[in-house]
C-alpha cells in the first residue's frame, strides 16, 4: 500500500489524505461504479490531452491557477512554451497518467496483487473494472485464449450441456439446461471466483487407488476446470493416443459461485465436492453416489466398465488368469465411487546430457495390460517409475533401472535370434556390475578402516582406490562421461534388431532397428508385491519416442511409447523437488 502510494505520488497530497480519511465512507458507493463512468473518465482525459477546445482549456487553466501548492500534484503543472502558449500538463505521478495507459500498465501485474492496487485510490478502483486487465490475466496465467462470449465448453459434449429428461406426464421429451448463461459474466468474475481459488489443483496428480494408481490432469478447459483421468490405449495398441475420462469439473453459476460436479457414472454430472487436504494433496467427494449405479446392477456396471477399460467383452478374453486380474481390478476400483485422494506429481526436468527426452510413456505389461511409466535420468542411470500399477508391482515402484555406463553391443542379426546368446551377453555384464559393486563396498570399508588408523594409511587407501578405478575404466566399456559415451555420440545411427526366439512380444509388432542397448534391471514380484527382486534385462533405445526392455527371466518383451499430450502446470520447479516427489511416491505404496 505504501509502495503504491509512493509510486502514485499522492502520499504527500492534501487531497489524497482527504481521500484516505473518507475511504471508509466512499467504499460502498465506489465499489458499485460501473464501466460507463470509467469510459467517461477515459473520454474526459483524452479530451484534456487533445486540448478539448478553448473553453475546456480555460477551465483547466483556471482550476490549476486556483489550486494550492499541495493540489499541484492533483492537476499537474502547466508547461509554458517560448511563444507564451500553455501546453498540456505533464503528469507528476502515476495516477495522472491517461486511463488507457494505466490499463496497459496494471494489466501487466499478477492477478494476486490487483486487490492491493484497488486500495490505493478511487481512480485505480475504477480502472480495475476494465475487462482488458482481467482478460489478460486469464490468458497469461491460465491459458484462456478465446473470447469469453464466444468460447465453447472445450472437452464437454453437447450431451453434457443439455441432458434430455422425459416428463412422465408428457409424452414428448424436453431438454433441461444444465449450464448457466455466460452472456452476463465477465473475466473478472471468472478469474476471481473460479480460476484463482482453484489454481492450486491445476497440474498432474496420482490418485490413491491402492496398487493401481493412475494419472489425473487438471486443466482449464474452456469455461471449466476439468479433472481428466488419463487411461492407456486398449491393449495391446501401445502406440495409440491416450484416452481421457472426466472425473469432475468446476464452473460458475449466475450467482458467481463456483460449483463442483462429479462426472463419474452414467447419469450425467451431479453434485460433488473438493477439499484441500494439505499442500500438494487434495481429495474429491461425490455427494450423489446413486448416480453411479445402473439399472442392471453390478453385472451391467461390470460389462460397461470392461468395454471402456479393455475395449472388449469378457468372453473375448480367453486367458483365464487375465480374466481374474480384470475382475479383481473392477471390484477394487469401483468401491471408491470417485471419493479419492490425489497427490501431486511432476514431469522430470530435462538435461542436455540425457539419452532422450524424459517424460511419460505407455508400456506393455503382459496380462496386466498397458501401464503408464515416468522415464527420468539421474546421472549415469535412467529410471522408469510406475504411475499405474498392478497387484504384483504397484504404482510408484521403480520398474526399470538402466545403467548407462554399461552399453551392450548386439551380435550379428542371426545370432540375435538366440535367447542363449543374448542371455550370455547380458548376464556377463550383470556379473561385471556385481563385481564393481563389491569392489566399491570393499574400497569404502577399507578407506574407513585406514582412516581410523592414521593419515598415512588413508593416503595409501586413496591411492589403491585410484588404481582400482583406473583398472576398471580400462576394462569396462566407455560410460556417458567419456567422449565416446552413448549420450554424447551420434545416437541417430541405427543397427538391425530382432527379438530372440521364445521371447513374447505382447503387441506382436516392434521396430526392426535400434540406436543403443544398455544393461538394466527390471522389478518383478509375486501377487501382493511379495518377494520383490530385480532381474537383469536389456534396455533397447529405438528412437526419441520408443524404447523397449527384454525381461530375460520372464522371456518377455515390453514396448514403451511416448505420451505426446501437452501437459500444462506439470513441470518440476527443480531437480530437488522432483527427487523428493519420487521418494514420496515410492513410500506411498511400499
């Protein structure tokens, strides 16, 4: 407030002090000032600047002449040219600028500080009634790009906007309007009552649905804030685009109050609620769960869910184990009735040394179907973390851990057909990695022991470790930090690739050329995440948008394809916040 007063140059003005004393009395009447008065002020100011005729010029000059010294800042000081004519007054403070220029300046400020600007003076309160200011805030802060009067409800079908209701007393049907008339709604209302209060839930979230997890994207979509649940394509079409299903939406009624509606179920939108649990966590609640029920009972609900989730009927799924997994998932997930808790997740930051652009990928997981993973890079390691999971390896767990310091050179194309040859190569690297880990552990314990014996022993231990490291570097293949590393070399060079005989590819189709291959481990476990262990495998980089992993012990192949949707408000502020998020994610399901 004090800073704004100094900027305006009205802090020492007697007229400003009178305004401050009368602020309480004028507050009620000033808040109701409409746009017509603002336009009148703009027109008056433009007339003053352009001269406005001899009569208006004389009036302004008389007012300036009769004003006291303290009022000079209110009217501005006249400028006398050498010819003796009086020119337009020069502004002495920010408040004396033309209103159209003030609109341009104030529209550059964040929307969170505009209420404080309104407290400075009456003129600023008038300026803040201008739609241009709030339209710019809605566009720059929340991505609104279209005219509010012409904007359609993006992502919401006409069936959602108008739901047909049959009146039992009348044979003909009628349409009941479910959304308000936005003709009389302005950008200030949308910003103040919708966008700003719910800004903290925009972005990516993971629902707490036991081992299954999920991916929720909350976005400003037209005149709504919509929570879209992202679902993988129907198995096994891993390269198809993601499917979206709305779980809730927030919009405004004529009362200028935001309304939360649950979109789950089959009877259209109904009453819901959103509560902030704590920072980076919120929950949804459905107040009319009867809208989720279907006339045919649970069997009809299961058939409908199965067609949406898998794109087929239960009779078309011949694998008995897969049928059990699908039925188990339906029973587990349907009990929540869209009353869920969500925790914020971030997209991984990108670094120039990354093997490929990190992000979200869809992957094939055998009888569990398609799942979503997050690929991120951590020094010399690439890691894929599950955002959706299954009863064996739940969401939040590290499904793939790839060691980029150990590339694997594939044999000739004919030898690639042999699972024994591939196993020999990968297991050889696996044993080498285990030896290096044992040497590091021995060197660390030796360093600690010699450090306790004295400084001379510590120097000897350091020299011994340096010798061991040099020997290992000579014997190992070059890592990412060396000039010939896979991340710094030309990754556009491709080589033929074929899956070994006996390895099952769920989708049946995969790229026939690859760029690089690396040793890695994959996480496997029994039902209920029992006896988890990391098993060696081969990470295969096909291109910027696809990679694969061969699970040697399972004799299966997973193909991963990039999720290409534009995800706003989802990037991590820094690597530290992202690492903390990953750590918390693994603790949710461990």
